[in-house]
């Protein structure tokens, strides 16, 4: 009886200690590392979330941009951080799911080396072409590329990025021959598209829509199951004859593996609360971002599904890991 009593006391003591430690979190500013340059959609979303998350955590949330290698540089920094919730990754699809299909020797396993916290948002892509392209619809574009195989180029943010593989998925789904031209980010790709050096790209709606409105690009379709509020006149890929086609990027918050579950739960609840705030929802919608805020378990299942999806796309397209 005495030994059982002592064990019970010990369990109660450690439980109380753990609870006190969790209640104390965070004890210093929280660093949120973003794998992309300032000013892009991922960075803007991270800053908005960080700004609103800080007061809920009673600490400053510092956004630290570490661009390069399709986000994997930033992810590697978080990988090496203490699993105490003070260093987080605000990561996008390339470094969380797509990298598996493109890298022979990846520096980490996103499902083993990180703890998913929540999916923050999804950003659909819009298929746009240069005005010189004689196509007013996706069907026209497919017919044109079949008439002139290999004559049209599509730009991407770089090898292994989200819109690279969406372009590859389109090529496979439509059965066409288009040439991939990788750039170092969205801005240089759009610059060359506007100049006619490349003929098409998939990019986020907020990035390309101003150019469409100005008549500098033509919007053919959005890669979403339903039309987007920012451009309701633009049909979906499914409506345009490419059945079931969708594509875009997304971003979420991850912590290092072995981060205590109470801290993960606290972060999930606070970030989800931020994403439900009316002004945040409005700002996200204005930027073409669908706010999510799902649970850690749901985010993990989402990452697993995305990893399988893009691995198959890469294999079907003959994209070789490098």
C-alpha cells in the first residue's frame, strides 16, 4: 500500500510540474521561420498570423525569413531547434510535401522530424497566358499545344516548387507537350511572362489578377473545385474540360519533433482563433487565401495525402529526384 501511495504521489508531482511548465509557455519571444523572401504570399500570411498570435501568447512573435532551396533551408533550421515551442516553421507545400518527390537525399522527413500544428491556409493557382497566345480558353490552349508540340513554355517558381508540379500535372492530365522553364521565384517568372519570353504559368490569384485586369495577361482558369471570389468570371479547370484538376500552394505551422503535446495544442487553439477573426478572414480572402486552422491530427493526414499525390505526379511526369 505504501509503495502504491508513493507512486501515486510521484505521478501527481510530475503531472503538476508538466502542467506548470506548459502554463508558463512561452517564456520568451517565439521565432517563426519562413522559407521565402519578404513580400510573398507565404510571408504576408506569416506576418499577419504572427502579429495576431503574439498577444494571445503574451510574447512577441518574430518572423525570420530564411529563403532558399524551395524552403528546405528554413525547415532545416527548425529541425535543429529545441522542441520547446519557441522556434516554429511557417512552411509551405514545397518543403513539407513536394520535396519528397524531388530530392534523392532529403535532409529530413517532415512527418518524423516535425510536429504538425495546423494548416493555416490554402492558395489556389490561376492559369494565365501571355496575350500573344492564340487561346481564349483551356480547350483552345490544349488544342494549340497539340498542334505545336513543345512550342510553348510554362514558367515556375523553380524546380520542385508547387507550381512546377502543378504544371507537370496539367501536362499529364491534358496529354500535351509544354516545356518547363524554372525561375528563382514568382517575380522573375511573371516578369518574363509579361515580356513574352515564356507563354504561360500557374500562379496565385492575387499575384496575376492585377495583370489580368490590366490586359497584360489572359486568365484561362482557376485550379480549384469551385470559382474564386476574387475572379468569379474565370472558370475552373474542371469546367474547362480538365476533369477533377486542382492545384495551388498551402502553408501551415510546424514545430520540431518531440514538442510537448500541450504546447502543440495551445498553439493550434490560438492560431485557429486568429484565423476565425473577421478581419483576418477578410484580409486572407482579399489576398486569395482560404483560412483553415485544422487540428494537428488533421494537418498530419493532409500532409500524408499531399506527399502521396505529388510523388505520383512527379513519377508520372518522369521528374527525376536530384
